[in-house]
């Protein structure tokens, strides 16, 4: 059931009708849970039992970690010594740590089994690339990466002192919530559980905002991202014939496609959640206007960045143990982020590039603190523009490994970014026959999209202006009509469904 489809619209309206008809919180949670099961079954019904079992197992792990059965100093009629109490407390904390480690290992093993076992088997048995055995692979459950990350964050939060829920319905509704199940945003249990308990019928401006987010997300995905994706697929699918200019255009187009595709999905998810009275976290905040790579990761896939900081970077020591150790921690975290995205070496390279860039940024910051002239340079308009250009050049060129994780293809693109011309057949087939345009028209289209993003950034971040709710309601049907007319036939799959 695609987000941009009449079926999702009917499904959403039906669930909303039932959800707001019942008044008890328990019945509303049952409505969400059943709707989420139906939604996921429309995609991968064979993996539904696995997700339900994992949900129950993590629920039980949380209960065990959250128990406080260690004896208090005055909890019994008879007194125990302070030393005995300390030993008992230490034993109990050790038990909680063991349960936490077991829960993390289970979730990681499940994730790695689906994502990396086929590649490991190919490596171990040295299968030829074109053999049937080598081309076989598991179809990983949709959303398994986001699902396991949320499970791990819940267990760690409980271990750190957050209360473990004793209500399985609450936990299951949170874990399987169809609004965020497949591609996030990664949401912590306790943030959503509070909303479960305090949900109110949305006001008119909330309804308008929810519908506007859905309509806006549909435009980003259905019109902009999918049309860009056609050009990107044509170029990166014919690497041998593409010229340097075409590869640069495709690289830039893919960066925009990825952003609009994922951001469009999150907009629809957040808009749908508002109609149920929930607020899901934002996942993007104009990342392509960042002037350094650290700021980029505070604006791009925000919930993943928060997860990496809270559950990897800080436990590794963060920035508390010197500059060199900090750079090493950043590299480790980003390598893990690359591995999380996929088992192909290109994702590892992508993670390493971002890890190195974060380390260079830390070193540059340290040098700026020591040399006043550097600090002044980065703060003046020329320095800001230069920093933005370097950051975005790194980000967009690193997307090459993300889009072409096979190293042979990505290295080929890097080597051919300069000094190569496209053959005539490529220009004819791609631009004339497939797109009915020219390289210059595609270039101006990308410039136009960039200008639109600059205008949106100026209104929201610069002038703090937004449409009023009546204007949003006027634009909603216009957006849906535009998607119906302008979206390419047979929409492309969401890019982050693969992760």
C-alpha cells in the first residue's frame, strides 16, 4: 500500500473514522495496532509474525531490565549491612547489563542476518558472481533497520533509568505504528507513549497542517523526486556512454532526488500522525544549506543522527578524551552508519568519507580556536560561502557511493567526472527520446529546484513565515491534482525502503 495512492487515502480515512469514533484510549490503541498489521501485511505479510515475536521479546527484555528487585537498605523487617546491600546492588546491575547485552545482540543478529548473510555466504563459499546461488538473496523485511534501532534505543533508555512499560498494547502500538514503521522517523518509545496518554482531537489548524504535510510530501515524492529519478536512472544505468557533464548532472539530481524522496515520505508520515493527534519528530531541516559537515548531520536524517550520537558516539567517549580520540570515534560511528545502510562496500566508503570529513571539521575548529585569522575568515561572508561550497561538494560527491554502492561503478564515475564527452547515441536516447529535453534544460530544471529551496529556506528560516491554515487547505487539493497530472506513470519505490 503505497503512501501516494488512492488506496492509502481510503485506508487512512477509514482508520481515522474508527479511531476518533471510539473514546477509550485502549480501543484507539487497538485500532492503531490492527491498522498497522493490515498496512504491513499489504507489503510483507510473511514477515509479520517475525515482527510480532520481536515486539514481544523486546517488551519482555524491557520489563526484565526495568525491574527493581534489588533489596533496599530498609526494605525488610530485618536489616542488612551496607556492604551486603552494595554487593546485592552490584549483582543486580550486572544482571541488568547482561540482559541489555542479550537484547542488543538479538536485535543486531536479526538485522545482520537479513542484510548481510547472503553477502557473507557468497564470500565464504567463493561463489561466481553470475551463478544462481550468488544472485540469490533474502528479501529483508521492510523497515527492519528502523525497527531494530528503535528496539535497541528502548532497551538502553530503560537501562539508563527510563520506566519500562508494563502494557504490551502500548508497546506494540508504538513498535508497529504504520505511520513510521517502514522508514521512520526513528522515534523513542517514551516520547510517543506520553502522547498516547494525552491525545486530543486535533484543532482546525492541526488538521490543516496534517493535510498540508501529506499534500506537500506527495508533491516532493510524486512529482519532483520521481521525475528526477528517471533521469538519474538513465544516466547511471548507461555509465559507459555518459559524459562528465552528464555524470555531474546525475550526481546533483540524485542528491536532490534522495532528499525529496525521503523528506516527502517523512512529511506524509508526520502529516498522517497529526491527524491522529500525534507529533512525530522532524527528520530534515534544510540540510543542503549547511556550512559544515557536523551541521549537515544535525539537519539530515535528524533522528538517525540523534540515535548515532546517543547510543554510539557518547558511549564511545564522545569528545571527552582528546581531539584524536574524538576523530576516531566519529570515524567509527560513521563507518557503522555506512554498514547499517547496506552490505556493499560503497556504503562503507560513504560512511568513511563522512567520518573523515567530520574529523577534518573538528581539526579545523581546533585550528580556528588557536589562530584568530582562521576564525575571522570562516565568519565573514566569503568564508561562509566557501565553507558551504566545500561541504555540499563533499556531500553530493559522496552520494555517488550511495547510489552506486558497487565499487567498480562508483570508481568509474569518480574517474570520469572530468574530461569525458558523451557519445551521440547517449544524448539521443536519454535526452531526446526518453526525456524530450536537452542537457541545458535539465540543468536549468535543477537550478529552478535549487531556487525554490532557497525561497522556502528564506521564508521559513529567515523571515519565520508560514502559510496560514486557510491557505494550506486551499493548496491541499491543488497539490493532489498536480500529483495526479504530473507524476510519472508507475511511481518509483521509496529509496529508503532498501535500508
